[in-house]
């Protein structure tokens, strides 16, 4: 470089020198610069280009969990563009910073404001509007008019059949609000408020907008539908293992990891703004391993790439666990690991063994009650063996200490000097016994049930009031399960790593295709690094592993790795699950608003997947019977039962919510209960027992049990998440569809749930879609309301990727006739109040409530022993063996007033999050000053919630993460229960109150709060469970520790008591051959991962993203598969199976493994979707090929961590097990 | 002398000059941000690295050839004792090489433009039209060189007809009869050339006027004084009086 410069310098000097007298301006003596005067007229152009009316802070508000703060520019009253904010508070020295955050998708958003896809006015389906106007001409009362429209079957079917076929016409705001209001009033009055539903996901990304509608639906008495489990983003293993919905490290904590595995998570594509931490950590010496069947983008960053066959990740992790247990727990005992699992996991806890087929099987946790304790919570106090004395010992911290008076100060992980024995091996009085364990790698030919094999554990005899029981520890069971042999134990064991028996590296190679030596080495390195670094080994998990039917099983094998290696609760370590995860950090305040808890409790909250599975009648086509999943060691609990039968049992046992609840309007039921003079719960119990009252789910197709009104906002249900999309169209909406499946044949139909020969089509009276852009939901909706975009309203955003809370601010007022979600629902509330007199007035509503997590309800099912009141195994006791039945008074005439004011219950009854109570007395008074009070009417004197800013202020004031006083208050309450010092985590910020203007000025770091399990105290990076590890606060589980073993009856029944491997469902066997015989066809695994050019359907329709990608629907396939059907790159192909059909262009890429295709998630039908040859209809969406399948263990409840909470536990809307047939189609397409 | 001759050899040249000059001024005045070649080097590098220099060096040589052939009267070269044969040998030798380079370069550039997807996508209708004019002028020019030199046909001394006519235009004493009697091939080439110059100001060809020759003689760092403005480079506007 220098020599070149030196050589040319002489020439340069000569040229400059020679020309200097002709050069305008003054040449400096060193010949390096020339100074000219003027000539800057052109500057104006550039200065004008960057002159703006204003620059406001906003962000992108629904599905993207990036929560990047953006500058939005307005010029001449028009939103011009956006750029990344760069003012995130620092994460401290020796670490990269968060700023700038943002990706090309976010940078393209402003396109939507004035785009052709923008919805500018309210629209109604023409047929419906005509019918309504005609009816209103006859009966001027809007509610009566709506009754007339839906009361006439012919009219109702006419507009239902028009759904998705255009014909939307403009209407005025007053008119659409009147129709929607009338539909709600009519439905509540005639069918019951539990027939009203609302769907809106991910509140964290725009809390006020979410809460606005949630509040309306909840105050109506309708039900909000869960989304986290429905999106299959909820890792059910998290409640199972941690008793926590999801809690994970922020992305800056990746920097602290020294060994990072990205498992089915394509960080550069799906977490673009955060990926830099991973790339940067590599320069710090971090080793990066990716696990992905395809050559995913993140593999470019990786030191090692493991490519297991899709869905076999569990096998790989089991083999890695085998290596970890053998080398770090048996051959050598790493002190750190042993101490960790003794203190923070259930490994030392005792489990009884039960005789089975002449051998033994693991049964239940030993509890204090087994030792003769009859005290409070004894059945939920689990037991270890004191290594010093060899006697059973009941340590603190289990569920039995959590709620009662006697447990105060003892719900903690302090072992108080006792050293629990991890294993019983070699202890006096123990014997080696054979245990039978299920395995699912064999016996897959005729079912999913697998086989079993014999292993051995050391067992001791324990005398209990019920007689002598054989017991062992969870650790001993784990070694047996993983096949790690120890001398002196009976059973069949693998001879070494190269013996292909469960669960050795050689065994996994046959299943996953990953070389045995590689699995062994990575497993060893992961643990070795954790040992050397003090736990800084991390696994980032993604949808690639989380969207399978058996993802809970897969995840438990991962969580076993991170827990065994003592990485949970350590900065730079642990699990890092980033799949549609949403961390609504100010969760307490948001929940008050979103469910109207400040006025009425309890709200109705429904499991999304359960709702759609039942109401779209997918159960009628489901041939996956519950017993097909049962382990060969099961007790036949599922014999002859279909999935919906297990759901019905879950509903009547109070495990999971189920709305619509009964075959009767709950308003009428409440009147009857009052008239009877009995306590309402007793009345309902008697009615149920007498068979005069039935759960709606027992006969979901009966007309009286249909859902009637559904409002979708901030979501694109029918273009994105609707797994089994064609079934939605057929049964829920009653319009044209491409369902190709036959209903389940006789013999595979439900045993308990009523089968009606004629399946209903068109259950919904009204589908309302609120969006700023046209989506499939809008196309199929009856009424489409124009919403404000994310740059046109006030709101709040948080994420788990970073620790800040920041604001949405309107850059412009909502243009055309658009309105913010907040204003729309406020107006709707007022409209319902106007229409209610004479129809609803003040009514009592009988609400059935499931047994809830983090409440004493979770002690309803001791030992997880399932007893069904219907079969007479147990008496029907509301709140114990059945749901609770609670009377709620609803003043419908005051609904609008309640919507726009903060009710008294927040302060009077307090607020509870995850079992931690908060009392916001001071805050409510403060809010009255800050927001002002309502001057008159029903809510006179209450703090105002009339505007979105009021809502944001209220959310911030009522949450510990944004209000130091409440954080300290919550910690104090927790100190009382745990007896451990905690308040100091927030004490330094007790006086800090984050207000809405603060969040508009700059992203504000949140306060450490008992609402979450990590700590930001002292500026440290957030990681999950460090409060549990450092402050000995128990996990919210049965033992209070992280669980390897789950002893619920149904977990045992399907053979998943311990971490195990289950292959993807064999849908080919289940559903039969899907070939049509037309042309050359190939059957492939059908996966729908996330795209680089969209966040769900958002952005895939954005012109910029369409230009950057190929655009339109496309299916990625391998050259081998493409060759098999004779398709070339970019040619049209058609994919079909029993669920439906989709047409797309083929992208032929060597990135794809043979036998697997990708159709990126959420290809909506608004861009370039031609008609299919197969159905003749417009070509479907990615979810036209998927359908719902329920796993019974996701719907258990009432037992410790396996209890319901909204978005915490529920059946997942999984879709990865699906297969499809593909063929090359005619290249002439018709639109 | 027909009306056609007047039209072609008197009117058309002056129209060409008028359009060329006013068009260029107009373009400079109103389309400074469009004054660009719209370089496609980002999309394709391999071919352009070879083709572009060949074409540009060729066309510069062609320009020099035209200057010598058209502007310098035969009498001057005679006075310098350059014989007709010698002159021809030189003109044909250099002219053919330069012309061939130019043609080869432009063909390669067009081939590249047509076959490289992103480059073709960045090609406007204006560009395509310009290429027709440019290639026509080049091809016809080569043809005249071949004819004039006698390689094809009998040879023709254009310095007795075309060159004096060309100079007469600028001396404001047009002599269309000189052109009228020249060979049709020269006539067509001249018309094609004039059409190219008419199109010139409205195409990317304007970049010829902003070839960055100054870079060679200029220091690397250029400072521009703000001049007489008080603050920044934005002209003062109506508003509050400036303080201090």
C-alpha cells in the first residue's frame, strides 16, 4: 500500500504542480488540498432531503418480537421513511451495544401507510349490509334488526357463502358500529356472552391496542382466545419443567455465552437485529454450533453444523445427554453439576415404583403424606433422602409450602444443611431392581405407541401408611432412561457409545443421520465448557424444533442438557427460546386493562387451539385417536377415545377452560340459579349431575353450542395462523373450501362427544376484522374496519430480546377514515351501552373457571391421579374435580363507561401476577391526577382511560417492571413467603416511576420485578431464573425445582414421564396415501418456517420485500425432489394432501435436503395466487395443507405446574409433522 | 440543387447545431441529477472492464480522425508535403483500427447489456434508441472509410467535397452543392451523424462533457468555502431577524 502510494505520489505531485495555475481555487503548498469559494448551491438539495416536519419515535407493533425503536420521518405532512433509533441506554463496558436495532422488514414499513393494500374506509359485505338495512326498515331497533338477519336461515347462509368472494362495500362508521354492537348485544342476550370471542396476539408489541379489545370482549363476558399455544410458540416443556410460561435471556446475554448451540433457530433471519451479538461473541472465542436440516443462513456463522433429519432433534439431544450423564455424573462427578442438580432440580427426589408385567415402572413422587404427615399441603411436599442419615427428608420449597399459613417462610430452596442423596446406589438396604421403560424408536409400524425395554435402578423400601413401597430417585431413573450403565444393576444396557441401543450416539446416528462421533463430541464439549466456564453454555431454540407434535418431548431433552450442566439461571447459559415469545414486561398493569379486572372478575379466557379444533370441526376428520399415543406400559386410560373425548374430560374436570361453556345461555343459567335460592356453584353442580345441563363441548355441533361473533384485530387469522385453513372456511365460515379429507370412519369417532351426521357449515354469525391492510381475514370477514398503523397511534412495546420499554408515537393522525384500535373499541363499548337497554340491562352471568396455575387450585389433583366425576370415580366438586362456577354481575348499559375508566377493583381487591400480590392504592390516586378523572356518569370520579395515552400511563403505573414501588412491594410479599431476602433487587429503584413521556424520550430499562425470574439489578444482563438460583426462590413446580420427571397419570400413560425421543407422527400411515395418480408426484415432509422477507404475512405483501425476494407463494425444494416431478426452478407446482391444496412456484435449491420442502410461513392469498388445478379455487395459503392435532398431555390441569393459565399451558397448534404430495402443474395459470 | 439538398445540407446542419447547443444547455440547467451515465458496473464487471476501454479509446481516436479529416483543409497537408497516398494510408490505417475497436467495443457492450439480466433491466427505452443512432453512425462511418480508401469500390477523396462543406457550415457560408455531389454512402453517414448529435443532449451521451479529466490534475482534497452566507449554505429566508 505505502509503496504504491509513494510511487504514484511523485507523478501526482508533478501533475498537480503542473496544473496548479489553471486550477480554480487555491492549491495548498503541500499540494494536497485545493480551496474554492462558493459552488455549494447543490447542498440545498441534500439539506432539504433531510429536513422534516418532525421525527417521532415509534416501532412495529404485532408479531415481530424485535421491538426495535425507530425514528419515523414526516415531510410536508406525509410519512416519508424510517430509520433506526440509536439511543438505547448502554449495556455497560466490555459488551457490544443494542443500537442500532432494526432490519430491512422494519425499514420497509412506512410503505404501508399509503399503499394499495391500505384499508381506508369501513367495509361490509354487500349482501349482509342490504339484509341489515332491509331488516332495519321493518324493525328499527338495531338489535331486533340483527336478530331478523341471523334469524332467517336463508339470509344467514347467503352472506356466509359470500365470504371470501368480494362484494365488500363502503359503509359509514356509525352504521358499522351499530351492526357490530347489535350483533354483540343480540348474541349475549340470546345465545350467551360466552358465544362471543376475540382474537389478538402478542400484547407486548402494542399493549394498549391489545388491551383495548381484550377489555371490550372481557367486559361483554366474551372470551379472549389464547395465541401463544395456538401459534405453537409456547414450548409446553417450559410449564412442565419450569412451571413458567417462558423466560429467557435477553440477546445481549448471548455475548456472555462461551458455547452457543443454535438449534432450529435461524437467528440472522428471524432475530436480525440481535444476531450481531452472536457474530460478535465469536470474536470473543465463543464456539457456535448450528443444528438444522437445511443449510440455514446461520450455518454460515457456525464452527460446526449438525443436520439431523427433520423432527429427530430429540434423538440427538438424548444421545448428547447420554454422554453428559456418563462422563460428568457417573465416570466422574463434576462437583458443580452435582451441587446444582441437588439444589435446583428434582433429581434427588424419591419416586415410588409400581409393579407391572412382573417388573417395575416409575409411579409417583414420594410425598410427605406417604410418610404419614397429615398436615397442610402434605400431599404436595416431595421427599429426598438425607445422604448423611439415609432417612427420608422433606426439604423446603415444594408446592406444599406455597400457599398455606404453615408454609410461610419455607417456600425456598434452602436445603438447610441437608445433603440430599442423588442416587441410592450402594446405600445400605437398597437393591437393584429391573424397571420397564417405554421407548418409541421401535414398534412404529402399526401405531405411535412404541415398545419397552428393561433397565435397572437401585431401590429402597419405604414404609408408608399404605404399606411398604419400593422407591428410587429421579436421578437413578434418569440414568436408566438414558441407558448409562452402572455396576451391579440388572437390565439391558448399551455396551458403549458405539452400541446402537437407546440412547447412545451410535443409536441416534441411525435416526438422525448425524455422525455418532460428532454427537458425542458436541455433547462432551457442551458440558465441558459449562464445567470450565461456570455454566456459560447456551442453547438458542427455535420454531424448527418447537412446532412439532412432540415438541414438548423434544424440548425436555434440550432442557435436560442445560439443567444437567448447571447453566440455567447463569448469565451466558441456559435455554434461550425465541419463538413468537412475548415478554409483556409491564404484565400486571396490562392484564388489569386487557381483561377488565378492575371492574369484573374473573374474565373468560379460552385455549386457542382447543377452540379452533372444536369449532372448525377438525375433530371430525381426526384419525389420531388418543390411544394411538399411549405407551405399551400404559393402563389403557385412552382406550377407544378420540382426542375430543380427552378434551371434553379436561373441560368437565376444570383442567382447561372450555367456551362456549354449557348448552345454555349462562345469563339464563344465572337467573335459574338465583331463582333456585341455592349457591350458584351448588345449583350448577346439581344440574350437571342430574344431566339437565351439559358442557357445550359434549355436543359442539349442536346449533345452540356454536360460537357466534368473532373479532380479530392485530392479527391475520385466515392468512397466517389458521392451521387447517380449509376446515375454517368450511365449518366456521361456511364458504367455499378445498377440504379433501373424509370424516373419520365409524369406529374411529368420539366415544363420549356427540357425533351429528350432518356437520354444520357456517357457525359464525359475524366475523369482524380490524386491520390497516387487506388480508385474508379481511377478505373473509363480514365487516372490515380500517385501523391506524403503528405510526399513527400511541402505545407501548417491550420484548425479551432487550430490557427496555419504549413508545409508539403517531407521526400523523390516522388518515382517511382510519382509527386506532383503542378508539374503535371505545366507540364499540359506548355503542353496546346505547343498545343494551331493553335487551340486556343488568344481568348476572355464570362463569365457569378452570383450575388456575399459581393459585391453590393447582393442588386439586394430588399425585396427578386422574378421576372423572362423570364415570363416578369421584364426586363432582366445583373447584376440585370440576371447574369453579362463579357469578358475575354485568351492567351492559355501563359497558362504555367501564371501558374508559379504571375500575375500583385494582386497588380494592389487588392485583396478582404469578402468585405475587400487588396493591396499587397509591398508584390509582396518582393516575387520577395524571390522567384526570371521569366527571360524571357511571364511572364518575374514576381515573380516565379514555385515550391510548391514559391506557399506557395506567399500564406503566400498575406494573412492577415500570414502577419501583410495586416491584419492592411484590418482593416484600415474596420475602414473607420464601423467607429469603429479595427486595434489595429493586430497592435502589423504589422511587422510580417510568411514565409514558419517558418511554417516548428514549427506551427505558425496566426495573427488576417479581413478575419475572431474572434480574437487571446493577445493570446486569437479564437471564431467566437467576432469582431462583441466587436467591433460592423456588420454581413454580411441584418440587419447587426444575423437573426431569413428571408423574401425572396422563404423562405416564403416554410414556413421557422422563425425557425421551418420539419420532414425528407417521401421517402417511395415519391418513393413507395421498397420491392422486395424476402426473409425476412426490411425497415430502412439509415445513413452514419463517421467511427472510416477512414477519408472518406482514411485509410479504410489501413492495420492497416482494422486490428483494422472489415474491408470491413459493415452495423451496431440493434438486432431487424437483427432478422426481420434472419441475425446474421457478415453475408452477401444486402441493396437496387431505387438508387442502396450494399452488406455488418452485424454488429449486441445493440448500434443501431431499425429501423436505419449505413453504415459508404466512403466504397470504393477496399476492400472486392463481387457481389450483386440484380444486379450481384460488390456491390456498401455507396452512391449507396443515391441520390441528391435539396432544392429550397438553390439556391436563389442576396439578402443580400442569395447571391452566392463559397462554401458559394449552394444546399447541403444531403443524410440522405434516406431509404433502407435490406435482408439476400446467404452467398456464389463471387468476 | 433540389429542395432536398437544401434541406439536408443547409437546414439540417443548423437545426442540429441549434438542438445540440440549446438541448445541452437545457439539460444542464434542468436535469443536473440526471446528468449521468447510469453506470452498470455494479451489476456486471467482467465484460465492461474489457469492452468499455476498447470502445472509448476507439471512439476518441475516431473523433481525432474526424477532426483531422474534416477541419484541416487538403491544402494544409499538401503544404506540409503530405502526399495524398500517405494521407490515405494513415487515415485508413488508423481509421480502420479505431473504427474496428469502436465497433467491437460497442457490440460487446450491447451484448453485455442484452444478456446480463440486471443490466438489461436497467436499460431504458432512451438507451435503446441511442444505441440505434450510435451504432448506425459507427457502421456507416466504417463503410465510408472503406469506400474512401478504395478498399471497397474505387476510392473517394472526401476532402474535396465533404470537408469543405463541413467547414462552410461553420463559416456561415453553406455550400450544399459540395455535399450533393459526394457519394451516397458519405451522405447517409453525414445524416446519421447529425441525427446522433440531435439525440445527444437527451441521452446518456452527455457524460462526454463531464469526463473527469480534472481529477488527474487536482489535489485529492477539495474545500469549498461557504461564501458570503452567514450560517450554513442555505440561502437566508424570510423569518426572525438574526441575532448577533
